[in-house]
């Protein structure tokens, strides 16, 4: 599988669910496979959510199917598209999954896309194909762009009580925007919000030692005004309480 940040959650979870279902008849083998998957894809909330469901459910195969169905039916993009204010200049990092699909539904919005190691190309290509107003922002311009936009959208790979994992560049964008009084929304689709124990355990998965070389970084909720998920836009505290990820501490041992 590609890196979690390179592909949308739907194909990622679908592929992982199919692979893990092959071990459904042996709980020990299933646990081992789940652990190996998360070591290869640290920081991906939907994979933690999927693995926890399969490990704690009475029927792992049924859980894998239900998880895929939930991801496919995720209404987050539609909810975000409806919540976005009109005639707004929005900044995003790379080609975010739900945020990108939401912006493609809103031709009235100007989109500033930070390249994020070249990952903004996919969204920029789609916006240009539709003749939407968009701007290509190089990595080094993320701070200036965050100060010049009306709203920053941060797509969460995973989220917990104190913040979210998002594409590198997101923390700088959120900090600059918050300091300038510009609103910051975290977009957290199905499977992203994790309960406290699962979130803390996930943060301890070994990654690249130098934080400046990581694809994913931590964005504190102190710089975030709202969260938009499957129930629409709301407060951070409400989103945290709405997590449906089971607690499976054995996943991280």
C-alpha cells in the first residue's frame, strides 16, 4: 500500500480490510497482522479504527465489511461543502481527501493549495479542469498564504483529545492563521477521532527520529476553532466525545 497520506481513506481501508480478513480465523495471527500494518502506516486513524474493530468484534470479517461501508458512506465532504461560507479564500495542505471533495463542490470558493512535497498536484489538476479559481502555493510560502486566506482547512489523518495528525505544513498554517485571527477548521472524517488510550498509544509508534522529516505532524487544538466531520461543523469538545473507535490496547503492545 502507498503511504496513508497519498491515497484517500476509502481505498486504503478497503485494501487493509481485505488483507486483514485473511487472518480472521486466527486471533493471534490477526493481531500480529494488525500490528505490522500500523508499524508501516503510523499515524493513520482509519487503520487504527479498522484494526480495533476487527480485534474487539465478535465477527472480524463482518467488522471489516462494516468499516468499509462506513468509510464509503462518509458524509463528511458533503457536510463540509454545506458549511463553508460563500466567496471565501480557503487554504489547504496537499490534496486532502474530504476537504478536497468538498471544495470541488463549491465553485464560488478560491482555493490556495500548498504543494506539501508535491502532493497538491492532484487537487490543483481537478480544480483547473473545472475552471475554478485556485492558486499553487510552494512549501516555503505556507506561512504567508495562511496569513492571506480567509479560512484554513486541516485534514486530520487521526485526532485525539489535544490535537490532530495532519500533513506536514499544517501546524505552521494553523499557528499563523490563529495568530492573525483567521479561522482554522480541522476536517475529521469517519475513523479519525480516537479515544484517549488509543490516541496516546498511537503516538508512541516509532517514526522517523527528526520531526522535520516526517510526512505527518501534530497540530494542537489550541489553534483550531472548529471540527467538521460526519455530523457537520461543531466544537472540538463535541467531536472528541463522538468517537466510535473501540479500545484495543493489545494493538500497541
